[in-house]
């Protein structure tokens, strides 16, 4: 079964906890703290696998959780970091955050992509030793790993996308110009899954063509089968629009052309600007004047026009040469860049719950909302740092610290950052 969309939950591993231990050795007095750090939690890594062509496996397993990092141990022994959890998907899969639609990864090449980072391991008590605090009896827990509910969308990687009404000859054309073997029959919706074919134009020249299941009017709203596969033409560098110029099914070819273009535009306005070549198929079933009238109509709109008979490969060679020439001038297949999480608007930050614990002069601040904000802050950037300071004030963190009895110069520990409190 061809499945090109799936929703799953991913959770990177939590970091291991730091250890609270002290050096014990005969004849060594006051050995001091020697608790090691916790290990990093496992990342969730996505990898494109050319042996996969569908997301069907994700119908049966929907939750993926990486392992937690090992806790720290005595003798300054750090915990072992957990192995990454690798999820294999078909090449061309786009990973989006389900709620916001934010793009997290585009698996268009062989490079693995970390989508959810494992939590950092907590510091052992070794890190908290100071000249005035020589026996710290506390350590930091590991940070939680990132978690997302993600939507996987397979968008085929093809140079040319063949679009048009059902039964106009799309499958026939791809079968005669490539090694693809689609199902061909004289009824609508014969093709119910996209079909890829490699068209070879020479020893070192080829391009990939995709036969997109037939579209009908209203496809962008869910009518017919084609609406399920409109996403597969989004990456195509060039569109090949095939029209039944003979009107063998009682439709007007000009109206067919306008209808399909309208569906593409409604689904994604950028598709209306995509380069397109028009092929008039089934020329043998009509007269020359009808073909020429349709040619004038198409060329008046600025499109290249090719009359063909796909069943016998008539005039397909000039069409393929034009496709090859246009592809040589077009940019490579589009890739989607990861979108970073937006900063929380300051006007939306109100007094939020935080948990503050104090241990030997160190104030530990925790809060799930703070953890989300920390991931968006760049502490090497002055403006980002000022934003973080305003968040602490607006979110009630500073007031909560004062209520907990913090004094100037005390240490504040907030997940994986530490700073001295200054009034």
C-alpha cells in the first residue's frame, strides 16, 4: 500500500543525572567531591533510505523514544551517552511539527538529520566545589530530551511532473519513454499511486519523470484521487501537462487545460508560476484543424506545444529534447530548510509557574515553559540575551527568586546555564 503521509510521536532521550559522591582513599584526607556528569540522552535521527518508497511502516508504530543517558558515577566517571535512535524514511520525506507545521527536516539526500536532540547530562557535584563550598552534597539532574508530534510527508523527488485529467495518456507516455511499468487501461483512475520513471537521453544524461494520478475539478478540496498526490508536484522543476486534444470523453480540451491549472493554483499558488510544457495527446482521434486551433490557444499563453500519440511514441523525441533543454536551465529540485522555533512574544509572557529549590547557596530554577524559551535564546548575542532578561522579569522568575531569599552574588542554575544573581 502506498502511504505518503503519517503522524508519529518522537522523544529524544533524557540526560543522565550527575552523581553526588566523595573521594574515599586510605591515607587521603578530605578527598573532596568526585561525582561524575551524566551522559547525554540519545538523539532522534532521520535518515533517507533509497530502499523505501512509502511511509506504510509508520501505520503500525507511532511512538519512537530514544534511550536515557547513563547516570554519573564516583571517581569523576561520567555516564555513557545513549545511542541515537535512527528512523529510516523514503528519500524526499519532509518532517513537520504537527501542531504548527514548522519544518524540522527535509530528507532529500543521504545526510542524516537530528530532529530531536537528546538532553544534556547533569553536572556531578565536582562542578559545584568552591573555596567556600568544599563539600557540595548536590548535583544536577539530566535535561529532558526534545519531544515532538511530527507529521511525515513524502514529496517525490522528480524533475518533471506529468499532470492532467484521468485517462489522457500520462501512464502511456511514461511507459514508452522510460522503464517504468504503470498499470494502463481504458478507465479512469487506473493510476492510484505516483509512478517514477528515469528517462535516459544519453550515456551521462537523464532525468526523473513522475506520473501523478489524474486530477479532476475540485481536487484541491478532496475530490477524486489526485488531491492525495498534489504534494508530489511541489518539488518538480518542470510540469508536463497532457491534454486529450480529441475530446474523446466529451470534454473540451481548452476547458480541461484551464481546470487543471486552476486546481494546481488553488493547491499551491507557486505551482502556477512553475515552467510548463503542454502535450496534446490522441491527435490521431481528431482532425488537424482541431489540433492547430488548440496549438494557437496554448502558444498564445506562452507555453511550448507538442502534438503526440503516446501509444505509438509518435513525436515523443522532440518533446523529450525540449524537456531536457529546459531542465538544463532550471535550478535543482527544491529543498526545504529547517525553520527554527519562534521566540515567544514578550506581550504573551505573563506570570508563570516556576519551581525554585535552594541548596548550599545555589538556586535551581525549573519550569517547562522556561526550557522551551531557553532553546530559542542565543547567549552569544546581546539582543537575544536582553530578551532573555526581560523574559525572567515578565515571567515572574526574578520575583520568585527574591521570595526564595536569593542575595546578590548567589548562583542561579537554570537547566544547562548558570549565572550570578545581580540586583
